[in-house]
C-alpha cells in the first residue's frame, strides 16, 4: 500500500515491482499476489489495461490512519484516558498538528463570547494544486475567574495548558 499511496495514481504490478527491486530482490508473482489480495480485501480497485491491471488506492493514507486510530479508540474501555495517554506520547510538532486539525474541524466559531484579533492565523485546507490561505483566528475571551481560582468549566486540579489543547507553557 505504501507504494500505491506514494505514487497517488493507478499503478501496474510491473511499476511496483521495479520500485521495490531498487531496495531488494522480489518476484513479479509476489507483487501480483499482494496487489490481488489488496483488491479482494477492498483496499485497492483495479482497471484492466490491455493484459494487465492498474491498481489504485480506495482511500488515502490519512483516511486509513484515521480509521485505525478510531478503531483503537472505540475499543477502549476508557476513551478519555486512552486519548490522554496518546496525547502524552506526542511530540510538540504532533501536538501543534493536532491543534491545527481541531481548528480546521471546528471551523470559524462565531458568537458574542468571541473577539479580539490575537494575531494568530489559521491555514485552511485546500486541494494539492492550490495555495494555502491564512486567515485570522479569533481567540476566546477569558471568562471570569471564580473564587476558587479556577476558570469556569474546569475541574479542580486541572491545568488547561498541559492538556491536549493547552500550550504546555
């Protein structure tokens, strides 16, 4: 699948074989069998081209990764704890990617509690052949602090900056 995803276009057994043979010795029939098995499992679709087939991935590598993560998470007896443990394993770069992904999924949030320019920008997802567009991101207005010293909606002892959406500062 890695080779099919890498090329991001329909490929023949011969093309995959030649690519793999740059790294190791492998038989044509082995590559053909693997691609046929992937087709039978629904991972790739194929179209006849002369006496050969062209194979194309049914979904993207990102969609496959997301499905794996969703499947693992859905089998957890404590999904929140599983997410906390997963976030704890992430590098700072992965946490930034996660925050960007959450912003993209949530989209622009509007309402009376939003305001200020904060100077942040959001990169919107676009097709591969388009340029990314940066747009200002509205920051939430801080809610009043309660007498306990915690922000509204927080649990006692919870540090919002150390969690999945926090800055860690």
